[in-house]
C-alpha cells in the first residue's frame, strides 16, 4: 500500500511531467497510489486534500476552464541562484567547519551537497566547529541512526538512562531529531507509554532500527506535528508546571526574542523593557537560566525563583570578594 506521502510525490511528479493539462480521471487512472477500491466520493476527498497539500508546499497547481490540472513551473520552481566570490567563500568556510565537526552527523551529506554546488575546494587551513558540549562523536553517531529512522519512519529501540540514573529500554516511533544547546534530541511516540516524549541522545545507548519490512514505514507522523512544540527550555524539563516571569531590562530587551526561543509570551513595557511570561518546572533552573542569559535578565516570579537568583548572586559575590 502506498503511503499518503508517496502518493503526494507521485501526484506532483505526474502533473509536472505532463505536456498538457490532465483530468481528474486521468490522475486516478495513472497508478499514483489512490486505493483502487475507493468510491468516487472518497477519491475526490483524497485528491482535494492532496492538491491542498501540494499547494501549501509551494507547488502551483492550476485548473483550466475545462477543469483539467497542470503545474505552473514559473510559480513552482525557484529561479537559479547566482553567488558572488565572497558568498561562495562564506559557504565553503561554514560547510568546512561542520564537515570537520565530529558532533555533526551529516558531514558526508554536506560535503556532497557543496561539491554539487561547484563552489570550489574547502579552505586549505582546517577549520572546525564544536557544536556538541559532550561526547561529540557518540552524539553524532546516535543522531545519524535516529535521523535514518525518522526519514524511513521505522521504529527505534534503545536503552535510556534518565536524570535519576534509572535505565530502561524504550521502543519509539521517531518523529524528528533536533539540536539544541550542545545536545542532539529525539522526539517521538513512546509505544509503551503512548505519549510523545523527548529523549536526549547523549543518554541513549544501543540504538536499533526496526528491520522487519525495511522498505515499508512502521508509522505515520501525526498531521500538524511540529518538533518545535516539544523542544523545551532547560527549566521546563520536569513534570511540575507553574507560571514564571522574567524581566529583560531596556538594554537587554533586544535579546528577548532569540533568547526565549518562541516560548511563552513577551510583553513590551513603556520603559523599553520586556516582561517574559512562561511556564517553568524548576524555580532553581529558571533562576540559573536568567543568570546564564544576563546581564539585564532578572526573574520576577515565582518568589522561589527570585530567592534562588538572589542567593546565587550573593554566593558568586562572596567567592570573588
């Protein structure tokens, strides 16, 4: 059975390859993956959803006066990009830094992509970024295995040691991988818990991708899933939830949008400062976040976070006399 994603690709390629507009019946008869036993109404609904999805992805599907479909190439495909020497050099330098970074799991893919762009050789002087804060080689290997499972929609099994030092095997339907603050993370549905969870790959071991039916996906990613919804800030990790607030002073207000990573609500104030209202799980961790992102960032609520912030500053002052 063809998956909805494969059917979308088939429809896009079919319409793009036609030299003249085609009817809806021609699309149905083209073997694009629509169920043969679907009645006319069911097929019509699937076809309309697929058209909407392709249009949302930037493919301009147009309909002529006879109700036939085609792809407008001028509206669908990007124009050729021309880069000057400085831009080519910048891309080469940035790519070289990542290719030489042991924590970057897609080094080979990036090197091939740069080669295809024909931007010239990497710099003679070796350059390297340092994305991961701990065990870069291991994080890179874990992230690459997880990314492969995500792309093929295959279940993933691994051991996981939580913050309390408890190790347990998990089976997960991986929805995505992401890099945040020096660590690679996996987001997916834990099969046993039937919940979407976030796993730090640094804590995972013995990753195994499901090998049964290797060419067929094991699951579908839920419609509307966004990995950003699950990548929380450090002080949001934990089961407890409470309202917190921090003030970005006038001199620090410009940093608020980037520092808060789209979490919570930013409220501009008349004096040029910005009040940040956000959910937190640990008062102490919230206070530590404010210190790490200062100066000019001060917790305002809850009182336990304010107290932890003051205590932390007093301890620092005492140590440095």
